C-alpha cells in the first residue's frame, strides 16, 4: 500500500499483550521505513515502549492522539479502542479479529477450532494481510535503558548461574502455588551453583513471602526477593541477564521471551490453543494433558471451579526441577 507516512498502533493493555505487538512494530517499520509510527496505550504500560527505537510518540488514554493518520492499526479491538479509532481522521483502519466465539466454544464445550496453537502475534499479523507487511521469524522486542541495565548488573554478575522465577499471575488458576514453588526450589537449590531471583509486581509481594516462608532457611541466602521493588523495565533488564526463566502464564513470560531466554512455562487453566505461548524463543511447556475441565476460562479464574485444581497440582515439582537442572548442566558443559 502506497502513501503510508503516519501510522498509529493501538493496544491499551496488558503487559504480555503489548509485548506481543512488538514484532508488528518491527515489521511495519520494515514495510514503511520512512513512516512515523505512534502508539496508544494505558499509562501504566508506557515504559514498555518508551525506549523502542521504532516508535515516535506514545499516546495514552489520558492524552489521546488527535492528528490525522494514513493507517490506524487497532490490536485491542474493544469498545474503547474502537472509539479512539473513530475519533481520528485516518485513510485506512484495520482491526485485530479476536475470535472470541472460538474461545467460548473451547471453554464451554471443549471444541477447539483454533489452528495448531497459532500465536496471537500471527493473528495480529492477519490485520495487516492486505498491507504488504512482511512476516519474519524474529521474536518480541524490549529495550531497557543503560540505567536499567546497570540496576540489573548490581544483582547479577560473575559466573554464578541465575534462574528468574516469575511466580505471579493475575488469576489464581494460572498460578502454581507458593508451597509447590518452595518445594521445587528446595530440590533445585541443592545444586549450590544456582541463584534464584523472585520477580513480580507489588501485587505479587505477598506470594513471594509465602514462597520464602515455606522454603527451608538454609536456602534463603540463594534466593533474592525483588517482587514489588522493581519497575517494569528494571524487571526486564533482570530477565535479560538471567540464564533461564521459570514462569506461569503471565506477562513476565513474554517479557523474558523478548531476550530469547530459555523458558520453563507452567500452564494450569491456560491452553496453548489461545495463542499465548512464548513467541520464537526456546521453551519447555509443563501442563496436565487430558483434563476434561481444562481450559475452564480463557483468562483464568479466582478459584478452581471443580475444587481439585489438578491442572496445577498434578504438575510434578521433580519433573520441572530435572529439566531446569539439565539446562544448567548443559550450559556449564558448553
């Protein structure tokens, strides 16, 4: 498509979803190298994009764009994002098709009409199919500042191997329990060469303390609790320096994927069919296959509707530990 000089991308939330739009920013930049690309999101997520060299201006829902655009790409496609798009004078407007009806069928009747766990990134790409925007095989992108990198270096330096543990998630059914994480760490930290960082937001701080309280005191010196004490991009810089990441299905999983980290991923009520596996980065997925109640929601629930929580409780701590230790042993031998 010719004559594209000004582009606006809209994705209002949340951490992982916004990170998953960054491959499209790269591809738009390649397709239209002379075009200015702006972005509109919610204020808490501006820092994820502030250092992205492909973007010019970042607008928020408190300071909306008002100028004319040649192309508006709505990757949120909800009432608010559509209202923002309608308020703008734009030659072309395209939207991400959410296919919520497929999610509903999978949750309610376990009928899977999604094609081979296709990534949300590729579904975003469908919105650009008529624009001549090339597909590439690269992953997500984040750009910590030098100050954020220096912050991370103060916690991770030397030859000691480091595992980041991203133990949080907004909904209960996406979280491996703190007690199970503590048991896993007890098994893993017997290997005295590994250091663990607990990463999460302020909302995760209480769970971090639960993990530490359930962990034998002899292992506490090998665990650094940074949950609730880092900014989003300081957390990103820490993930950039880690050797591997163990994570629930959460935004920090996608944050780590932006640095090509080996990810060990726990899916409870989540389903790969929804398209939120790590994008173009190595990972090992742990899940309980064959549960008739799974997935029970496409976003997660505040409790297990069946009461047994087998989707997480049946994932073996010993199995996860073995795979992580095998990874660190392979790093040492190289």
